[in-house]
C-alpha cells in the first residue's frame, strides 16, 4: 500500500512572504478577468444596439435585441473598427418630421392652378360635349378628334326677319327652310316664299310605331305640288319605326316609289326617334341595330340616285346610334338653340320647332342648310 509522502518544508521557508506572493498573484488574475468581462459586455452592448428587432406584444410595442450574427456566438474577430465607431451615426441626425421615410401625414391643402382646374373641367377642356336628357340629368361625352368636327363660327349666325342666316365675309352663305307634315294643316307656300324660305322638307310617310304599317303622309302630294309651283326646292323625310334592316329597305323602297313622279332637289332624310310606351315596336333596339337600320335605309336611297341624310337630335345622334359608323352621310341636326353645340360636322339644322312665319298657321319648324343641294 502506498501513501502520499508528506511535503517537507524547507527550513528557510517564510510563510509571510509566501502569503504576500500568492496575494499579489490572485489580485492580478482578478483584474484581468474583470477587464476581459468589461470588454465582452461593451462589445455585446454595441452589437445589440446595432441590431434592434421590434416585437408587437398585445397593445404595446417592445424591442428584442439580437446579435448581428446568424447564431448565438459573438465573434470579436468579425467586428471592424467602423462597427465600434457608432457615435458618428449621430452626426447626421435630423428631426423626425424631416426624415425622408417619415409616416407623418401632410395636412397642407394645395389649391390647383387655374390651368389644372380648366384641364379637369369637361366644360372647359374643349374635349367634351354635354348631353342633357329629358329627365334633366346630364352627361359629358368625349369628342372623337378623328371625326370631321363642327367648324361653324358662332359669331356668324345672325337672325334676319326672324330667320337664321349664316354669314361669311359679309355674305349670306346659308339657305332658309321649313319642315312640314299633315300636322301643319294647310300651308300657303307663296307666302312662305315671300317670307324668305328657300326650301321645304316634306314628310313623305311613316311606319306605325305599334302596327308597323307604312302609310303616305296625307298632305304630301298636295304640299309637293303647291311648293314646287311656288318655286321652292323640295326634300323629303320618312319617319321610321323599322326593327330590322329588311324593314329599313322596305321603307326606302316605299319612298323611292312615291317619288317616281315627283322630282326633288334636296335630300331624302331617315328620321327615327324614341316613342314612349310599352307596346312600341322599336323600344328594345340596341345602338348598333339602329345604326344598321339607318345605314340600310340610306344605302337603298343612295342607290336609287337620291342624296341620303340622317336626321336626329343631339342625344339620338350621339347615344342612340353609333355616330362614328355614319361617316360619309350628311347630318340634319334637330336642336332648338341660337347656336348649336353639336361637336361634329352637319349640313342642315332645325334651330326652332316653335317658330312663327307667314304662310304657316301655328308653330313652324324652322331650318337652315349650309349646303346648296340644288347644285350638289
């Protein structure tokens, strides 16, 4: 059996010296550990301060700080001098309200410039036209700049003896007219001629909006005979209620047959308008159906050697038919006004449906033509 042999102290051993030496050694080690710990804590604080992570808890916001490394190990060797130079981050600090990414709401209201206001206002931008419906509601429609536009100068429209005239370079370049039907009863065409009327547009016939039957206007032949005798130029219009292209051609053929013994120098007009009522045969027509019906009528009239023209008010021309599909056909605008606001080109205009003129008892539909159809 072995025993540890007791250590034998040297006879010259000084216990006070031994104690002091050990004491100094222990103090040195404590200071070293403390210094290393402080450096470690200092680096840890810096790294945490550089990597804040927001965390939402309940109704409050807290911050959890994590090291910049992807694991939990902090490697002092990965830090650069610039990583510790964090106090320079405060040199360029700005007020929160001036930060580029500030989420503060700017409550300053900037009034648009007059130019911007004009561009945003459809009544002032020159690119829209107003439709006013029968119920008083309004709609602004965009003007198609690729269609032939209205180029008449409003300042050139002048009333002379209760009739609208259009002047260019001081000369009248328009023609005065009236459109008539059996509803006007007996008309004195000599008095009309003496009052300054150049032409008349006579209703030649209609299709019943419920029955669908085609009939000749009761006064057409008498009106035609007396108008031509008075020296007035004559054109005609047909009130259509066709619901197919075939019916439109049937109406055109009726007009052509009725004119076989009656020469005219003004156009043959296709006229369709909305008729109220649940039994009206045209109430379910679509825009393109109306457009195709109008084109079918006018093409048949043109093929027979007559000048076709489409007739309607602003709403009907711009909403009820596809106006862009009617390029190449003349337009007869119906709009009671001193100056028309129809945006596109037109050749005739009914400007007053409550006019008064010698030769017509009651109200007369006064018209103006910008084209001399007698030489066209």
